[in-house]
């Protein structure tokens, strides 16, 4: 059974096997978590992402999918990049947000990762309400068939931490 833990802090400082990056589809860096991962991880991550774009993901990584690269200078071994959906009031995209978590765990299993740190995917510039994102994330991780032993949700602020804590029940 996968243990879910919560940490208030910086995902780029987590000593885990894999850090999940809330990437944009270009895989070439951006703002928020994506920018922080690329800045602190250094040029090795960007080089690996450019190689992915040149081979399998010429049009970018599709929303809800995940792919791994080196973690560069981060204390993790790998970065699992996943593209979260932009929140929409007109269209239910919750299946895509759940897919980000499922696909990231699938990639983690392929890598042999036992500890994985997730941010609150899509809750920043993609405007997903944090309480709903927490519900989807925690439910998806609990239902996933995975060999990952610990999923650590690393939340940047108190509001996100409290939303995830309400779902985890700690």
C-alpha cells in the first residue's frame, strides 16, 4: 500500500527518487513549479527535454501524459514531467488531471522509483480550484496500482496544504 505524506515546502528540495514537474506541453520550462525545476535542476533537464522534443514529442507532451528525464542538480534521481489541464467551467477535465497522477505513477514504476513527490498540479496558472485538485489527486493515488511506496504531496502554501490534509485525513 502506498503511504501518502504531506509536506509544506519546496518540491525542488525533496530527497526522493522522482519529483513530478507540473510542466507545460513544450517541456522547455515555464513558470511556477516548471520554472523552479528547470532553474534548480540546471541545464541537464532542458537538454533531456529538448532531446524528447526532437524524438518522440515533436508537437509537445499531451495533457495528462508523463515522461521522465534526469533530475540534474536536484536531490532526486529523476524528474517526471506531466502536463496538467487548464481548468474550465464549461468542460469537465478532471479525467485529464487524474491521468497526470496515474501516468506519473506508471512512469515511476517503469523507473523503479519508490518515493515520488508531487506538486498540486494545475492549481497555479492553470487555475484549478485547489480543493478539487486535492480531491482528484488523493483519490487517484489511493486507487492506483503502483509499486511506489510513498507519494509525497509537496505544497507551496498553507491553503494548498490544508486542502490536501482535508483529503488525506491527517
